[in-house]
C-alpha cells in the first residue's frame, strides 16, 4: 500500500516531463491510482476481522491491476515490444542479424527519407523518440516532429550535418551520458551515420528520391548495401556452406599430440581451424594436413620456418579461406601454389620476401577480400597497380602512424637508474 502511494507520487512527477505518450501515461496513471486505492481497501479490510472474507477477492483484483499497470509502465520505459522482442531473440536461432529493414529492390528509385533514413530512426531511435516515449520531447516519426526538434531546440540543420545536434549526439563517445543511442540499445552503424550525414548535407529532403542527390563513391557503396539488406541469417563467408563429413580423428589427435591447435571453426561444424602457434613444424605434421584437406579452412603458420615446399602441400587443401603466412620464408615461387585456392578470402603475407610480380599470380582469386602486405619486397610505386588488379580486395600496406588525441593518456616513466 505504501509503495503504491509512493509510486503514484513519483510517477506523477515523472509524467510532467512530457517525455512520454500522453494517452499511455494517462492510462498508466489511473491504473496506478487504482492499485493504490484497492491496496488501501485491502489493508483496511485486513484490519477489520469481520471484513476479512473480502480479502482474497480484493487480492485477486490487486494482482490483475498490478500486472496491467506494470505492463503499461514497461511499455512507456522500454517500448511497446519490450516483452515480445526478447522472446523473439530467444526463440530465434539467428544470433547474427543484419538490418531489420526490408531489402530495397532498386535503391536509386527509393525515397531518401522514407526508404533509407526512416528505417534507421525506426530501428535505432523510436524506443526513446517514438510514439510511446519522447525523451527530451523529441519525436523522430515524421517530418514535422523531426524539424521541430526537442526541448533543447532543433536537432537537424539542413545542409549542415556537422552542426546538427542529432549527428553530434551520435558521434559522442559511447561512455558519454548524452551519446545516442544509449549504451544498452542497438547502436547506429558507420554506414548509417554516413547516410544520415549525406541526407542532411543534401538538404534533409523528405520527398526526393535517391537518384536526385549527388552520390560520392562512399555513398554509393553504403546505398548498395541496403539493396541487399535483410533480416536473414548472416552467412559467415569464411566458412564453406556445404556440409562436410568429420575429419580423420587419428590425424587430428596426432597433430594435437605434437602441439598443434586443432578446433572446429564453429559449433556443430566439421570444418577446422589449424594453428601451429606453439608447435614445431616438420614434414610429418604438414603431411597430416592432407588428411584434413576437406575440412581445413583456416590455417595459421605465422613466424614458422617454412618455405615454398609447404605451400605446394597447401595447394591440395582447396577449401582454405584464411591463410596466415606472416614472417615466413616463402617467396614468389611459393605463391604460385596458392593460385588454385578459389575459396581463399584472407591472406597474410606480412614480413615475407614476396614481390609485386609474385603477387600478380593470385589475380584470378575472385573471392580474395583481404591482403596483408606490410614489410614485403613490394615497391611503393606498385601499390596503385596492385589495387587496380585487386579492385575488390582490401590491401593493407601497414606502417600506420596513429596521432595522439587530446583525451589520450600519456604515461611518463622515469629513466632507468644507472648502477
């Protein structure tokens, strides 16, 4: 009874902020008052021995009222789907989901706001700035509300994304209390931020189509990703989708006995990751890989004294998608053995002796997504040509210089004491 009365008082105070949908707040308020009223009557009947026969029916009514009031409170605070969404996630076997938006068949014919921007607001912003809750008196459901802004003023300044409060809040560090969206909520992705800025910098139109706005290369790429967006299960392209039988257990055990780490790449998968991180490599252990050639997809040989002969063995492991060969003794001759690994997506050649001519032997690997080429014998003048030959591949040349930021912590240590 006391808690119900206190909740009515604090709830009323909170409702005056104007951050919540008025209809839902009013219903929640009167249901809360009902809980307090019935709890007072129940307590009074309990104290009067002659009226205790009504105690049980009243308690039943009180439970129903608490359930309804609590549900309305949860809807106000966490959104109307606060119960169904967790159940959806729990019952779904889809642990990796992409956009919740529907795919856009032809993104150039889509409306910039309705098809590109509004779904971002719906997925990432409506729980705090939608119909049931308007934190900071800001609603992001329609053009009038968006341009009106919230209690602190406008949040979007057409043609000036850098000065728009919406973008500023999204770009704040996640630990900042003003960061949007809140830490516990789904965050706005880099692609979405790029599209939001693009929309604002082009006038924040609510009626134009995508094809009517200028599209730099970065924007074209972000828009193209929406054309194929769906809530279907994400496919890990680094693992073949075709099922495979279990590998030879004796071969796996022999590798493990020699210190090689052999593990499945994921649960309920027969595909394997092999890592020679602590093992001494030899011809016998390399030959054992051939017994796993159907199942072997990830191989780590970094910092091992291997030469081109090892790569001739790997040529038979045609399901390989990731190969780590950093700081090994391989040469251009060895790279020729990898040109038939059609599934290869990631190749680490950091600290090797390979050259541009040797790398060009891999130009027909259409699935190659990432190449790591730091500290190789590739001439700086050849980078442009390499990027031209591998247009869909991320070329990492290393040698980054990371600037110090004002918020970085600098640790100053005293010089060593000389004896």
